[in-house]
């Protein structure tokens, strides 16, 4: 009974996304087209991509971040989805550096604002190796193994 409960919990966790939420952050913008990002890819300025703060990297590479404009300027209430592709060394823990394309969508095209107040959520999926371990355990159980 106990092992079945643990197995069910691990199965649930292996298919669940975890989110790291931040409120009261600042969004700025940069040009990702100037070179290779810290996640090993290049992107156009129009791509919906972001650079995350150092405390989240490199684990946030390729993850999805939902960003909501909570400020007082253009685009208040806008929410966008972008991919983490780079590190923002000058960002605080709740800050993100958006591509110009992402910043324009967040602020209704107002690059002149320079900074927007944001709330964000970065979605992390648990490692797929858990699924492999569970598969092996199920096969062993079917074969009559106890370990």
C-alpha cells in the first residue's frame, strides 16, 4: 500500500509543471540578435524570448515564462508568453530582460517606456528520468522482482 502511494505521487509529480512566481519585477528590453545567448541559441529581436536573472540560470533555459504588465503605462494587463534563452546579469531576482518584440507586445509597442512593472511565472517540468525509473520499476514488478 505504501509503495503504491509513493509510486502514484512520483507519477503525478513527473507529469506536473512547477511554477516559480515573481511579483513586482521590472521588465526591460534588449537585442538578442547581437549574438549567442547563454542557453546556446541565437534569436531575432522580434522573437518572444527573455533573459532571466542569474539566480534562475542555467536551469531556466528553454522554459516558458508568462509575463503580465502590472504597471501604469501602455499595455497594463497585457500578458505574454516567452521562452528563456539568455541570462540577464544586471537583473534583480524578479526582473526579466525581454527581446524588443516581447517588450513591444507587453507595452502595446511603447519601447520609449524603457521599463515596465511585471508579475511573472516561469514553468519548470520535472526531469523525465523519473519516468524512466518508474517504467523500470513497473517492468520489474510485472516480472516478479521485489527490488
